[in-house]
C-alpha cells in the first residue's frame, strides 16, 4: 500500500514539476507552436518543392485526441492519382522524434483506385501532423492537420511490463476483398502484440523507466511481391496496428516480417484468398 501511495505521489510530483515551457508548448495554440518543420523539411527532402493541400493526398486525424497515446491517422490517396506511389512519410512536428515512419511502396501496392494507410500514433504535445506523399513522377505532395493532444509519449504505463511481454510478437494478419462496388483494391490488416516502449514511459511498479524497445521495420508482401516496407520510430502506439489497401493478386496471400530494435524477428501470414492462417 505504501509503495502504491509513494508511486502515486511521485507521478503527481512529476507532473507538477513538468517544466513550464513544456507545459506551455503542450497547450499552445496553433500559431504559437515553434517552427520545427522548416529544418525538418530541409533535412528530409532538401530543397525539393512540396505541393501542399493539392488533393493528391489527404490526412484524417482527430482535432482533439481522446487518448494521446493512441491517436488514429488515416492517409488517403484518391483514385484520381494514377500510378503506383513511391513513398509516404508521416511526421508529428512536436514529438521527441518528429518522423513517425516512412513507407516505401512496392509493385503490389496498387496503381489505381482509392488507396489508404491507417495506423495509431503517440502525440506528446499539440502539434501539426503531416503526410508527405511521393508520387510515381517523383513529385512531393503534403497534407497537414493540427491535433490537440499531449502526454502520449511519456504517459505512465499502468500495466505490469512483465505481463505486457507475454505473447510478445504474436501477429494477426488478415486480408479482405473489396465490396462489389468498392474498386480494384483489397484491404490488409496487420496487428502485433508489442509494448513498443520508447524509453520515456515510467514503470508504475518500480518507478523507473521502461527500456526502449519498439517495432522498427515492417515488410508486407502479397503473393511474394512487396506491398510496402516501413521504417518506424517509437511514435507508433503500443501493440502496433496497420490497415492498408493493396492491389489484387492471384492468391492475395499476405506475408509479413517485423523486426524490433532488439533485433528480434516476427513473421505472420494469411492463407490463400485472404483466409487467416491459424
């Protein structure tokens, strides 16, 4: 009981001791945010032009997140965008690591119809969230949303880390055919049980910090052809989940390989015609 009370007091003290500048940044208005995008853009894309809000890519995100540790993001590529996209990079400007993930698309990603990618992320403070798409012609296009969320990266873990590690690496992979009038693309879903610890989260039992360990690389293939490869950072939420479109193949079997920062590899697959492998 005393240990629990001590940890509760520690948590309250930590919040109260949170530097004023950080607290201000967490609740700052959109116009008050520090400009990190200018440097981030130059570092990532050099002096390449980026077309903003031109309809080639759109981003769905909540205006206010109910849980800053699990914020849904969905990127859409409309059917009007012809050809296979080259890459998609997600950013959260004010996160400790602003780059969330980069997807590099393969031949099975689909070159027509509506396409999308969905995942869940952590947001540490109020921030612009960006999706930058590189189309087949090498041009860059960006969609941006302002999301009000705070504390998602450093949120205390209320669960026992040892319990959380049970079943680590268990993967669920599913594939769904399009509706009758739903266009040419299938939908894939990948979920993995993984704490995705970022080294900033406090262990409620010990009062220390949970060591960093998160999903780093994800490879998804359809019938042996690459749908996408993903290079991720710790901004992806606990128990990473990805939902995405992919081009129709012969068997539509998805094969998934995931590697975390400890170098451990996890694999999962669906059966022929998208039936889930047991």
